[in-house]
């Protein structure tokens, strides 16, 4: 089968397209023919050796994909020909994946593989961040940083489905158009964003901040919280890891919470299916309307990573394998 491999930890330049042996279905694994695979920021970090779980080359990157079950063990709940989504930390940028049944999720009919392949990491991360960590409720206002990126557009879509008004922060007009398409009620540019948020909320601030960026805007995010507001830390695509002076939290009765979805799953593996079972009905019923991803062939995986590296990507990037 064809597979993209990281052969050296140099980022996109270390990727090579290779022919490798197909995995078998031993040890109770579900074997899936992958039609499309998602591209996420952790893939870029892995390719540079900077992810929290370091893998030594050569290895296959990719943590999410969608396709059709080729074979499944009895009692797994899956059968050959079934359409599924896979969350597999061992690599999905290959034509065949053997996954633990707990990492395989049923895909609602009518959802294209290329759309589904780019959903698990971002949508389940945001679902975890909003519903479990921030305890966000309908009617609360949510500020989304990096709103034109994969996590950002997922946050805007989920907030729209759950009845939470959103303010999207983006860096330029092109990304503003993406955020509006993803469901943002208001869009503000990075320059002067705090003043714009104050104006839009009549000085009250927002109830929840979703922040996958970090960096120098973190302190202003804290200042933008309404009383009892929550800032959810999802990552640091801006590069710098900020710090917080806890007296700000005390005086504002506010909170900063982490949302490390991958680490949570390692400790609570059964929660993957629980989260998906909550999210999937919204997807099947049209409550969620994900933006169509930018799709590249498997051969162009390095270019997809470069788009993340240079922050030129909007929405989600997906690789087509079949």
C-alpha cells in the first residue's frame, strides 16, 4: 500500500511517499480501507519531533481518517463494508489502517469521506473544550481566536448548533470571510480586537474564550472575560506559551482551564465513543454544517503541512487516498 512516512524530523521536508506492507487484522483490530485522512497541527509538530508524544522515524503521521471497514472481529460492533471514521494515533496517512475497535466510529449515511476525515480531532476537541471543560451553555457568548483555522471553524459550527453567539478573531479579510461562512455572528480583526469585543458586548465581555493560539493576546483574552467567564486553552499555534497572574482570576471571578483532549482520551479511552455519539446526531440531522475542506492528493502531504507551518491554511486540510 501507499503511505506517507516521516523519515527525518525536519518538518514537511522529511516526508516521503513509500510502498509498505498492509497491516493485518490480528489482535482484534478493525481493518479499514482509508479513503481520506485529516491533516492537523499535531501532525506538523510530530514531523518536527516537537509533539508531546515523540515518535522516532520512520513513522506514518496522521491521527484521523475515514473509509470503509474491510474486516472486523466478531463482537466489535462493525462489519465489512460499513462506513466509519478512525481516530488512530499510529498513523492514518496510509491506504489501510488496523485500529482498535474503540478508535473506530460509525459514520452517518450521506456524510462524504473527505468531509468526515477532517472532523474528529477538531470537532471532538472543541466539543470536549466547550461542553466538559468550560461547561458552556446555550445563550453564552463565545470568543474564538484563530477562527479561520481548523479548530476555529469547528468551534464556530458547534457554537451555532448549540445556540451560543460567537465573536471570531481573524488576521485578515480573507479569513474573515471564512469565519462568516462557518457561522460567526461577529468577526473582528486581530488589530484592535479587544476594543471591538468590548464594543460588541457593551463592555460586559464574553462568557467563554476558545484559544488555540496563545501568545501575546492571552492577557487581553483574560481582560475580555465577563464575570465568571472561562478561558479555555487548546494549544499554542502562535508559538509562545503565555503565563497568567492569578490575581486577575481572583478579582474577576474568572477561570483558565486546559483542554488537552488527546491526553484525556489516553486516560479515559471510552470517552471517544461517548463524545462521538453526542456529536453524530447533530451531524446526521444537519445541526452541524462543516465547511468543505481543502483536499489534496496523498502525494502532496508535505505541501499540506507547509500550509499549516506558514499559517496560510483556512478551515481544514484533508488528504485524498482513494
